[in-house]
């Protein structure tokens, strides 16, 4: 059966930092469908910068029986518009949406977007294969009730099936089908899925328990990436790399031996947590080819960190970054403006802490009340001064959104503080050249942000 998998390009301001990274979820789903004998095409509209008419034409030309689209919350409208256009041209094509938004609000997604036939909840590999089998066999919609982990439309009614357990053996899944994707700047990998931490703003769609692949499986994927993609490096997309110290130690030992045998160093980076700071571990990671670690610091105010259950201190954050840098690793710190009960005073603590963190780079977003998170619940209840401005999902973006503000911080002020944190980081550390490069690279975004701050009430 013919299946198209789509990574849609969101409309609006181009955010170049989001492009050029292979979509790991779609890569795995594509590989599993291929393993089951289906004919699969992948359209990565983000990487190819494809506008909707081109995407729809490609789908029409291929004439699939099933269209699978991944979407974060701010992308769900674009996903639905493509599904609607495809339905108009190919009425018998079954449209399926997966990703964080569909996982958080499956039934509501179907109610809001009648062009979507099914929503995949959670991990999509097995679910997509079972759906494809049902579509291929022309099974009646009522029989979809046996497929775990979906919400689906049957006539005028929507139904939700039993929950699908998380995959227990990640090593049993075939490697992502990257050969179906256009060339990417980065090809990511998972060492494992899930995160044990409980940050209030995170959707945690992969669960709260870490499930790790075998070291053999990860290294075999490196071999496949080198052979098929001519790559000698990657980015670990794990939410928190290195939580299991025993596994991490085995992996690093094996990777060091691989590097020695190959005669070159496999370069990689990962996301980490400041609670895991360990100078010896960082030095070993560096020896194994790691060149960078990203840390979610989130705020420069200890009270805000406690309120979002970050379970870290500012001292821990600075220590982790310092230890990583001492080991020769480049560091990035992530910050958020707009925590529960945020005020000018608490936000300015983040503005001041950013350059003091010691990180080599930062990324700063405005809080988004993603469905299913504690922040979403607080915003809906109006607690801690939150004002939910809209449930137009297109506004649920941490850079150019408009979903949330606080009683003591308007949307305009939140975005001003966001920009101020970037300026404070670069100017406070006398990184004038780096600031110029950033503004040049993201000049369209910077121009748009400036206009928003001047015009928003």
C-alpha cells in the first residue's frame, strides 16, 4: 500500500534554526512501514521549504491510500489544511496525524479538524503499521477499535481506543529510513526514550521512564549512518542523555574503542541535566568525541525553578556548565520567560543570570501552555497570574506566539524580556561579533520581533 509521511512547514515567520534536522519520529515510522512491505514516501516540507500547494501536488501525484502527518501544537493547523486539501483531491485517502498535539488532545483534534480521520497517541511505529494494515484490508472503521493508541472518526462519531504501552525493546525497531528524506544538516539518533524529570512545561510524550537501546544497537546505527549517509557524527535527541551511568560508561568505552579502530573520532552532542554534572564523566565524553552539551536552566530565579519542579539550583547550573567547559565541551543554556507568577523582578534575574551562567550560547523562549502540561492546567485555571490569551494553536509558539501572558507581565513585556536576555548575554560578555553573527543569521526573526515589541499593546 502507498503511504506518504509528511513533516509540514508552518506558515508565518521563517525560523531557520528549526530546519535541516531529520525528523526522527517520521524516520522510525517510515522504517517500520517499509519493513511491513508498504511503499513509503516522505515529504519534509520544512527542510525543502515547500509551500502547501507544492506539498499537496506531490501527494496527489503519488496518490497514497494513507497520509501520515506529524505536528507540534503550533503546526496542527497547517497539518489539517493539508489533510483537507488532500481529502478534496483524494477522498478515499485516510488522513492520520501524530505528534505531541494529537497525543495530548486526540479527541479534540478530531472534533476541531473534520478532515483528520485518526489521531495517533504516543509512539507511532506499531500504531502506524496496524492502521496501514487496516486501511490496506479495507477494514470497516468499527474494526479500528482493536488498534491500541488511537482516536478515530467513524461517521459522525469519534472513538478512543485503549492505551498502547510504550515500546519495551527499542533495539528491535529498524533504524530510521533516512534514505527517504532530503539531505539534512543533522541526522539525530535516540539512545533511549523518556525522561524521569517532571518539569511543569514539558509534555513528556515519551513517558517518564527511560528506556534504553543496547549499546550494540546504537553503535550499529553509527555504522549504518557512516555507510549510507557518509556521516561521521550525530546529535543525541534523548531528552536527557546520561541518566543511566552504567549504560553511559559502557557506551563511552565502546565508542572510544570504535574511534581508535576507525582512525577518526565520531563527533556528537547531547542534551543533559545539571543534576548529572560530573567532571570525570564529561572528560570521558569528550574523549569519546562529544563536543557539546545543552542544559535546561530555564530561569535565573530560584523561586521560579522550584515552582516549575526543575529540581536544580542556580549553583548547580553554573557548576555543570563550568565542569563541561573545563572538559572541553561547548555548552548551551536554555531559558524561559513567563514562569508561574513571573514578575519583572524575577524575569530580570534571568536577564542578569544568562551571561553569568558561563554558557557558550543560550536559547530563550516565552512560556507556552502546551496541552497536557501543568502550565496548560494553570493557565486554564488562571492561577499564578496566568492569562490564557487564545486557543488558536497557531499562536502556541515560544518565539512568535501569543497564547499566554501574566497579570504583571503583558505579552509585549514578555517578548521584550526575551530579547533583553539575548542582548544581556552577548553584551554582558562582550560578545559583539557573536551578536552580530546571530542578528545576521536570524535577521528576519530579529526584524519581526522588533516590530512585535513596538506594536503589541
